C-alpha cells in the first residue's frame, strides 16, 4: 500500500495511491489517490468516498517526524571506501532536525555558508509506533513503511568541524517522498534493491541495498537501544557510492525500485 500526504490547495490530507510504477519510478497517468480519514499512523487506514487523479494534487512529504530523523553514516561499503573511511564495526549515526524535512518537488535551499553541498540518495524507514529496545527479530512490528530520502550534506562543513549535525541539519536538507510503501519486508533490501540518483538527468549513483553494512532490523535495534522512537520518526539507512556536488539550479532525482522517484531542485537560500 502506498500512503501519501497531499493537498488539493487546501489543508493537507492523507490518501492511498493506486497505479503501476515504471522502471524509472513513475506512476502511470491513470493513477489516483483515495482520501483517508485522518493520519493513518494514529487512526489506521480509513478510506473515504473521495478520489482524485494524482495529476490533480500536489504530493507533500509523506510524514512529518514528530521528534527526529536518525541518519546512518557509512552504511554502504563502497561509499565508505570512496570517502576514505573504514567500514564501521557498529552503526554510526547522527540526528537531523525535523525542520530539515521537505517533500517531493520542494526546493533544496543552498546555504550561503557552504560551497560544497552534496546529494545522498537513500532508503528511509518510517517508524509506526512508540518503541524502545526493539530486538532485530521484531523490527517489522514497529516499522510503518519505507520511503525515499535525500540526505543533503554540506560536505565542506562536515570536513571542517568533523561532525555531522550542522552539515546535515539545514532547513530543506532532508527531502522525503513521494509516499510510504507499507508492504515491503526488510529482507527485500538484504536481497538487494536498486537505488539510483540522477543529477540533471545524468546517472551519478547506481547501487544496491545488498551493499549495506548493517541491515534495517539491526539499525532499528541499535537506535532504539539508545532512544525511544516515536510514530513518524525516520531512519535514513545510508547511501551508496557516487555522492557528489550540487549547484544552484540543479535538479536531483532519487529512484528506488519499488518505492518510486523523489525529485527536488536546488535554489539559493
């Protein structure tokens, strides 16, 4: 099931999207969205007798984290190698504020204090209920679904201060979308799901989740052993090799097989 957050020009609402995805993560032109009563994270999936053509609505970030976005660093072996880093022996993570979240089609604001902003296409996990100390074997019980993320990073700031919070925490530095897919099993990502990133139409990242160092259940276990996870919290699971710079005016698209396509344009802040 694809759960989206959308607007027709009025108050945001939730809906379920139908339609088939093509190889570039695009839905067919007959796709529709059926409205839901309330936020399905809290009231469940309650369809309304309201339907819109997908082309008549604007998709928003499918979730607004109530408290946090947890990013996992160096979780693809090839990405750790391309930046000259060792593969971590346990998950290495950081926090992004919920104010960094934007949706599909929203602008990424290039901050004036950086000269080296990078894209990082990722699979994102959306937490479905309050949880703490979740064993990896029970991770599926607390996962609401999966979406696409771009963990935008001011690489020069990351290098200069040797920590991630400021470099990854700017407003608009966490595009999410276009919807949440609820019907995937974490084993799907262990077996390997293709992830591609395009900059101005050129393929710049082409990896598979089989290269992850730590699988999704392990990440849920590790993060929840430290802090309580709340409904709508997001875990970014890392990026494959091929990260690189963005410039003002660039269009960046992240495509994940089975999850769709997330596109944003870079603007000056």
